[in-house]
C-alpha cells in the first residue's frame, strides 16, 4: 500500500493491480435501449450542483468580532466595518479566542493565507468563525500556500468564503486544511465548513490525521463546491492501516450537499491515485450524502498503478454513502475511474440509494488488495447504475474483486449496461478472492452477452446468487468459471446458483426498464435517492415470483426503496419497488 506523509501531499493509501481484460462477447446494440438511455440522460440535467447554501445559525457568544476590507487600515483596531483591517497578514497575527469572529468583506479579494494554530480557536459551544459579511462571498487568493490552515486545534467554523489558489498552490497545497500531528490518538472536536467554494489547489479540502491516529471528531462539511483542483475535491487521510489493531484518525464525519467536479488529476503522478471527487480515509463513522461528483480524473496519469473514483472510502469503518450522484468520472489509465467505491480495509459500511452513470469504470466497486480480512460486513443496496464502465470493460455496473472481500451483501440494485462501441462490460462482475458474498433480488440488464461475468470458478461458499433477474435485449449469456452459458436453466443446474432449497429462483425475463419521469417519484420521497435519471421496471409484476424474501432469511432489507416507497411485505426485484405513476 502506498502512503505519503508529507502534509502537502494529498495521496490516498491504496494500490491497484493492472486491470483485467474483458472476456465478454460483443453483442448488437439495441436501438430501444439506446433511446431509453437518451431519455434518461435528459432527466439527468440539473444534478451537478448541491442545494443552495443556507447560512448557519450559530453565533459566537461573548466573543470579539474583527473585520477585513480592502479599504481598511491595519493600524486600526479592526472591530467595526469602519475601522476594518486591510490585510490577511494583520488578521493572521491575531490570537483567536473562543467565540471570536473574523469577517471578510464580501466580493473583495484578499491575497495571502490565514492560519489558526494550537493556541488559537474555540470550542464546541463558542467556536471561532471565519466568514464573509455583506452580500456575496469574500475571496482568499493563496500564492503558493494553503488559503486557510487549522493546525492542532478545533472549535472552528469556516463558511461563506471563496478560496482560490495560484499555479504553485495547485501543484503542492490544500485549499482548506485541518491538520493534526499531535501525539497519541486524540480527536479534536467540532469542525464546521459550509458554503465554501475551493478551486486551484492540490486538494480542495483536506482532513489530515497524525501518524498515531490523532485527528478530528464531529466534522460537518456541507453545501460546498470543490472544483478544478488537481488531486481531489475533498480528502481525509490518516495513519497506515493495521488490521491487527485498527485505528482511525477521524470520527463522526458528515459530508452533505457537496459538489466535487473537474478535479482532473496529475498526469505526472504514476505512483498514486489522483483526480477523485470525494475520498474519505481513516474515518470511523462517516456519511457522504446528497452530494454530486462528476467529470473528475480526466488528466490522471496514464501510467498510474491506481486510479481515481467519484466518491469512495478506504481504511474506514461504519461508513454510509447514500443519496448521491456520481457520473462522467474518468481515469487516464486502465484502472478505476468509477462512480462509488468501498476500497481497501473498509468494514461494516453501506452504499445505498445512489445513482451512478457514464463513468469510465465500475458504477459500484467493492475492492481490497490488502492481504487481510479487514474488508468485511459491507452492503450495496438500492442503487442504480447505468452506462458505467464506458472505457474499461474489465469492470461492470457492480464489481467485487480483490485478494479478500468477505461477507458482502449485494441486494435490490438496478443495473443497465450497454455497449460503447467495442467496449462491452457486464452488469455484474465477480472475481476470485471473494468469501461469503450474497447477491439477491437485483436487476441485471444488458444489450448483449455477458450479463454476468465470473471468469474463474467460484465455490458456493464464495458467492451465492438468488432472486436476480438476468436479462439481455440482445444476445443472452453468463460467463461463469471459464464457461459461457447461453441457457439459464443449464447454468442453474451445473452451478447450483439461483436455488433456495428445492425452489427455483431468479429469471431472465424482460423487466421493461424505463426512465422515471421527474414527477413520478413514488408515494414518499423522504429518505429517497436522486429523483432524476432513475430507472423503474414496468414489468415488475412478471418478476415477483423470482425474488426471495430477505426477511425470512433474517435480513433487514431496509425501510424504503430507492424512491422512498415503504417496503411492505416481501420486496420484489431491483432498486425501485413501485412503477412510475400513470
């Protein structure tokens, strides 16, 4: 595993083997499927930005307020807009106390940087606030430095600002950095970032933990736009992972309403991944929700041994990636470039109610190259993937691979893949290194063979398939254990898949997938996935007898489907349990 400890280095800690070649045959592209995808793409419009920023309500109590204005004077006291300071250098000399507020004039530009050190800042009840005043956002223009650095302290709110870097900052610096290199595993509490736009840095926002797992706790980053940075929009990292004694730098991290886009990667960085949207590493109890990642990774190195993803996590536990959209993400090499990922050493985590489409790599990836049992107990459910693996056929809509991935549950997802010229990826790809994987009640749809690719022999203890729909609008086929099957009954008989005792499960019937109109979002959108660009099965009734009852197996399928419809009784097949409204 690669690990870079330089504070100016935003590389994350995973390493990939060379990508595998597709073994699937190329089938004809059906015009009906292509037309459906075009209609779906229209419905995608408007997914690129987070919800409008709403200012936070907390105000410092009994603290001091200082103002910065281009028309100010550093010899003044800075305590009112009329006696404002002029430069960040003057503000940087201030020793912040709990409850203090630094306010920068909106629509003004301030060259330089701002540092909050170990003797500064506030606490959870009286944080230090850095913000704009007036209409609009103030801009901090960094010249070869970070724009704002919070080092070995917390109790800080940064909001309603624009941070812009120059060419030197783009190569080496983070825009907004929270850094802890304290001894031990101390967690510094209370970090809030809201309404911040960051561009022109190596990483937009970074949480950097110490070698002994010191870091931050109770972190909320919301309603931010992180774009046109080099390595990543948002990254969290910490110490090298130890399976024998797991330690995580950061605890209780929430990312909500963040747009990460055009973070293109470093074409010179062949030894590390660059060009991701949102990357959380070394986190215990984290959530990424209602966020968007798109058009990242285009300039990542063609020689990289590992590539970027839209939204992913590694070396973390109890993570939730939900209600996000990740699309049109790329890789410069032959690895990665996908929408969502549970990567090395991720445990007891879930990806749910997400939408992935048009990515170079997998829509949803579960992967581990680490020679340990740390990648375990994860769930991929109620997600939609279509037109993923547009560049790399060795992936697919949903992919599980690596040296050891165990106890992964994949259920109630909807996957549609179609050929992109000569590139044909399966809806599901399974590779050796899997243990205790269950794949149930999913819709796997392609326009040609193979619908599922498992090129090598997988024992029943490795993978269990039950209640899925395997449909192709073109040539039908499954690749399993080195053999190509063109008959589902023969595959079932020879592999003992799609059986529940003596009962035959699964089907290859047409689910009649259609884009869901924006207005037809189901009976209850609370807790739902993105409403634009989803796919529903018009022929769901024809698939009902193919599904298996998860509750009867002791599995809680969750409270709602992709669109927030309550799951009453035994759910059917796929992510959407109700058809679109008439």
